[in-house]
């Protein structure tokens, strides 16, 4: 007699994700009610009856706590909201653009990069400003910070800083977010000169200068 296709080591795992309802096998749990309030510790079967009585589900949210923490909620709504958050997170990552500078950037190249940053922000993308050091330029880190601070100032009509400039390895990085659409304005790009800048993902890993 052959083995069941899902038996033994080859068995597929259908239990991925948080446990809910009858799959929660521990005898007692800490319960969070549908309103987010702590309902205290109770027998798992009692919590399940409480959830079912309200037409809701019991979902394990902290399996490693002692006792595990479960929440009474609408599982379908919960999964929809989680999916929505995941999509928003991926959308934000996809919309992150990067503009790269060097310490010894000339005025023309600098303004080209500022215009590209302005255009990314105008379209609603976050922008990662990256200053890349070469060789002995690392001996004058303050010059790199000055370039980043200057760029932030030159974009303050359309963006607001998310954080402070940070040195990581041979790069200084900082992220800026676009202002609300009704407060954005083009300062360095004339209406007739607007161009669609080349898109570069913030995690592309390229070492070349953008648009240089």
C-alpha cells in the first residue's frame, strides 16, 4: 500500500500563517477583545465561544507570549487590511527614487540633479539623497554633509526631510518626502522645460552617478 501523497517528510505545510479558531490548541490564552481592550486570561474554548457568539474569529497574534495572545476580530476584514498595508508598503518602496551627488560636483551637474529631484518629488515620489565619497574625500566628511544640506535647502519648496543625514560606509544618505500636492511648486524647472527624469529605484545598488 503506497504512502499518502501528503504523509511523511514530503508533507506540504498547510498551516502557514497565524493560527485561528480551532487551530489554537493551547489550553489558555490572553484575550484582546474586538475593541482592542485586554480581556484578560481565559480558557481557549471560552474565548472561542465568545468570538463565535459575536460572529467573529479568534486569531493568535503573539504565539510566543506566555500565555499566547489572541484577538477576537473579523478575520476577513483583518486580512483585507493586512493586504492593503502590504500593497501600500510596496507602493512606497516602488516610488522611492534616488539622486546621487559627489563632493566635487560642479554647479551645472549639481543643478541638473536638483531638477531631477524636484521632478521626482513633483510626481509624488520620495527621494533618497546620496553623497558618495571617493578615496581621500572621506577625510573631509563635512564637505559631504554640506552638499546634502544644500540639496535639502534647495528642495524645501517641494519636500520635507524624513530624517537627518547619516554616514554609512562611504556614503551619506538622507530621505525627503514630497509636500502635499497643493503645496508643491516647481522652482528650478520652468513649466515648458519639464522633463520626465530617468527612474532609479532606491535599492538598485548601482554605483554609477545618476544622470552624470
